C-alpha cells in the first residue's frame, strides 16, 4: 500500500440531543432526514438507506467500534470529527467525548471546528439562525484549552509531531491571524508544542493563502462549489444536477496552489433529503469513477513529504448529503473496495525500453539543465516534427518528457520510433485534459528550467540555448519568451510575429510589474510554446489554473510577472502552427472574451496586493470587457445571430456587475455603453431579451426608442426624473 493517509470527515449527528428535539421535533437525528429522500428524476438514487451498519445510534460504543473496524479494513487512516463549539457551548459532542474518555475505538482521529451558524436551511448561511457563533479573544483561549484534552490523546493525528486541527469557515473569524496566534501561544504554555493548523476551502471567502494568517496548510473541500462546470439538469424544485464523471475530470485538472494543500475526494453528493429546494446533486457516481478520482489524486496531486501525504474524503457518513463510504443497500461495500484498490496503486516502474510508465521517473534525482515537456493528445500528425526540432537543439543538456493524455491515435507509435535516451514517455492512467496534462508535465519535470511545448509546433535550433543564456545571466527573471513565426498546416509562413511586431528596443529584461500591467490591460502577448520558465516559479506559485481551460497560460504569465522579471527575445525562435485541430478554435466568440475577463480577474484576486492600483485596474478591465461585449452583441444582431448576441449581452451584464462603469476610478470606460446596450436590446427578438435583462432596462430601452423618433426628443429632458422613478 502506498504511503498515504486517507482521513474521512465524520458527522456525529446520529443521536438525539435536547437542542434538536426543540428545533426539529422529539427524537430527531440525521436518519429522519435520510428516509425522506425521494427520486426527483429518472435514475435519481433516493432514498439512500444503510446496509451493514443499519440505522445506528452513536451513543452505542459497539457502533463506534464497528465503524472504526470497517474503515481500517479498507485503508482509511482516521476520522476527522466535526466539532461544534459555540462560545463554550458544545453540540453533538457525546460520541467524541466518549471516544476520548474510553480510549475506544483505538483508531486515529482529528477535529474540524465547524464554526458556522446552525440554520433551518442546513447551509450555514444566516437564514433563520438556530444557534450562532460568537467570537472573542477570551473564547479563543477557552476553546484551545478544551481542545488540549484531545490533542494529548495518543490517537490524535499529527504531522511532524504537531496536532492537526481544521477550521471549516476561516472567513467567519473576525481576526483569524489573532485567533491563530492566541492558539499557538496557549498551546506552548500548556506544553503541547506547535500545532498544525489548516483552513478548509469550503466557500469562496475561505480560499486564502493559509500562510497569511499563520496557518500551515489548506484542505480542499468537495464538492468544489466554484468549479463544478455547467449543470446537466435543473429539477422542478430548482435543484442543480451535475455529472459526477465531468466533475471528476475538472477536479483532476485543478492546479495546485503555491502553499501546502491537502486534496479531497467525495464518493458522491446529493443533499435533497436535507433541502426540498435548491439542492445540489452529483449524478451517476459509481465506485469505478470514484476510484479513478482517488487514484489520480494519489498519483499526481499529493504533497511529496511523507508526513504530509494526506487526502481527505467527504465523507464517512454524510447520509443526508449523499456523501458516504459506509455501505448502502445499492452499492454495499463497493466504494470501500474502490478506496482500497486506489490505495494499493503500485508505484511507477520503467518499461523494458527505459521509458517510465506513469508516476515519477526512477532517475528523478538526476536533473537535466532544462525539461522540455510535450503534453500530447491525439497529436500524432505533427508530433514527429515537434520531437525532431527538440532533438536538434544546439543546447543538448535537456530531458524530453512526452506526456500522453490517453491518445487514441498513433501517438505511441510515433514516440517509439525515436530511440534518443533523453526521451521519457509517460502515459496518464486517466484523462487529465489540457490544463491537467500541463500540470502533470510540470510535476514530472526535473530540470532547472521548464518549457511546456506544443505537440504541433517547431523549435528553431537555437531556441533553448538563447533562452537559457538569458535566464542564467539574469537571476531575477522568472520566464523568458520570444517572438514566434506563425505557420500553416503545411509549414507555410502566415505571419512573422505573434500579436504585435516586435521592435529592437523590446529585447532584454523587463520589470515584472510593468509586464504584468501589459498583460492585464491588453491581449496575451506571450505565446505558450515560446516560453521557458525557471522551475522555482512553479514550485513557489503553483501550476496552471484548471478553472481556465482557454486562458490558463495567460493567467500563469501574469502570476509569474507579479513576482519575477520577464525576458524577451526579438528573434523568432519558435514556429507556431495554425491548423484545423487547434484547441483555440473551441474558444472563439463570446468564450474568448469571457475567459480573458476571468483570467485577468482571477489574477488580480490572487495577487492584487502586488499592484498599487489594483481596484482601478479591475474597474478598467471590466469596463473594457463590457464595452467590447456590447459592440459584438450589436454586430451579431446585424448578422441575425440572436443567440450569440444574447450571450454577449449576458457577458456585458456580468462585467458590469464586476465593476459598474459609473464607479469612480473607471476613467470613463464605457461612457456610451447605456446607449449601445439599449440599441442592442431593441434589435433582439423577445426570447433573446428575456434572459439577460431586467424590467427596468426594458422600460429604459422602450423610452429610448420613443425619444429617438421625430417629435419626441423632448422626452430626454425627463431622464433624471425617470431614473429616480426607476430606482436610481
């Protein structure tokens, strides 16, 4: 079994307590919600009923012992008990208190402080609060003193000897850095030594660099509400249904952040038993798909330090949310068996030809000067030419990693036709997608410098040598890129430059923050295969962001420029090929503009503190996006493409919500947008208008149209009065 410690979140709400009796009725436990589950569409798995352990009561020590034995049998290392502390008041604490006092079961555990309000909607938000959190410095001290009893238990899970504690909603703390400092101080006073504190990346506001507040790491939470993709179905109850397999694909493509981060998987999710309306459902989960997810996390994502090879599972027994490893009547122990199979994944070995098959190469310690990575998927047509161009480089101290994302064409045969020992051929066991495969390349690379090259492009012979020379001479430079020639499918010259014609003065080293501003306020001037990156950039800042399938490279260049200088070579050192199978063609139209906006906004979200005028830039970017979206909406309408016009209007609305054009600091961006928007809306058919706009905007558009007619210009005199009547 691999050296991984799977920790399953554990819900203790399977016994009655006086508070639940008062709020929900006498004898209430989680089981009362579970049995109310009902199918909402064909194939919807509800109700989910327990098998081996039955409708248990956690007040019974025999139940807790049976749970631990079952978890241990299938490779679960320990439980992470949810811990409910409300300013000194504990809820659902009896099972854990008895585990602590009795010493049984003899099974590792840690705690996650579930510091969110209890509400009637089961979502932790402030609707009909039953009991709320109240924070104070004195409560922080009392809390850590109570926790100390658990930390001293020999079964408590530790990292490097330090007790592991999770904070579920760090954004709820009024001053999290102060709370952490108090906890650490009190722990030292009590002789506990250092703590290992983690934030849980549950909701948007909880996703911060844990180091900023004195914590050690972050724990991913699944489902990742910000990265589920598009729903495949909406029920009559306004619940959203997502495809489990598609979610797994997206999760395996996520970039690792630059801080210590523990991944999480879930066997499923369906909280319809808890919520009649507006629930979330992951449809078509199977043990095999769950196993692929867990196996992929173990092989590609986990931290490399042995003490930090933790993966969390949501959950052991969240029956009311459809997230449980415990056996159910449909699947029995199938998810537990899938867990054990994934944990028994063998370590990578070299094939007879000396090429690594999956995992890390056995000669990982012997680093070449530069790692050239070619992530490939069904790219056999041009792959041989790309490989030859790398092998013919004037700089010869490199390793060439070809990472195949489960191609179905002749890719493997093309790679095997080369015998150069610098080639290492990797085949992913599961499909990672474009961005996921880029990150797989970075993970495998062992060189001082890294080049993620395209399977269909061509290097000029001096490409690597000239870029490495610049990096060697300028230690402040994090990445260097060059001009490129654009060629067609047959190699014919299309253009002698990328998006701009380089000038001689562009040659050399540029201040990172100046380059960042160019990338934020303009187009992507960096051609991905023309880049060589100092490997420490990836180690410090993390990999490509899987939330950006089209602009992940753009966001990465901005991230690097925020912390490092950037080098540029005027000479065209790469030939970028344009052909019918380019991934770029998948993101034309509104997607192109949409993903540009997201990349820039995400970049500012990550390191806005590095940019003095970040807020003004954010307004400028959003305003320009809105203006361009409105222009394109009008163009689409002139071409009778109502669907695309509607999409552009929705994007304009999204950009407007990000930073209204009237906001101070926007530099009058979008000065004429109200007129353009109204004109675009007037030209759309009714069904195209209904989706993106409000009643107020419709009234404004109608008045605008009337005032434009001869004899009705006097209506413009009443614009201010009309604005007030319409609410602003």
